[in-house]
């Protein structure tokens, strides 16, 4: 399992959970609600990093991810 398993490899596209629940696109350029609620961001980082990596993501990894998402135009 990777982040793209649910979020797809294109952050501008809608994702899908294994239970076929839709996930809105990750890129703020198409989904302005993204990363606006720090409690939500932290909650999902914890959960998803644990699912994919069996550990929490480091602050550096989270920063890199957010910088990458914010750079998508
Ligand atoms: C098992 C499916 C799944 C996997 C794998 C997954 N995610 Fe997610 N992710 C979700 C769901 C469901 C949500 C919450 C629904 C939503 O925000 O649309 C979410 C939300 C998020 C959020 C919160 C976005 C916000 O608006 O605050 C972040 C950040 C995130 N995921 C990052 C990751 C990263 C990084 C990985 C890989 C380490 C990953 N996800 C892997 C399903 C997944």
C-alpha cells in the first residue's frame, strides 16, 4: 500500500479508499479546502503514515508533502 493507492498518483484527481469511498483531490489548486484545518491534517497524517509506513511521518516529511502539494498548479 502506498499513498497513491488511495489518493492516486495524480493529486488533481479524486481518490478512492479500499472500501470505495471517494476522497477529494489532494491538490489545493483544485480543492481549496485542503490543509486548512490543522487538526484534520494531523489526524490523517498520523493515520495514513501509520497504515503505509507503520510509523508516524516526521515533521520534515510532512513539510515536504505539503510543499509538494502546494506547488501543483
Ligand atoms: C487507505 C487509504 C489511504 C491511504 C493509503 C492514504 N490516505 Fe491520506 N486520506 C485518506 C482519507 C479517507 C482521507 C480523508 C478524506 C479526505 O480528506 O478527503 C485522507 C486524508 C489525508 C490528509 C488530510 C488532508 C486534509 O485536507 O487535511 C493528508 C495530509 C493525507 N491524507 C496524506 C496521506 C499521505 C502522505 C499518505 C501516504 C503516507 C496517505 N495519505 C495515504 C485515505 C488514505
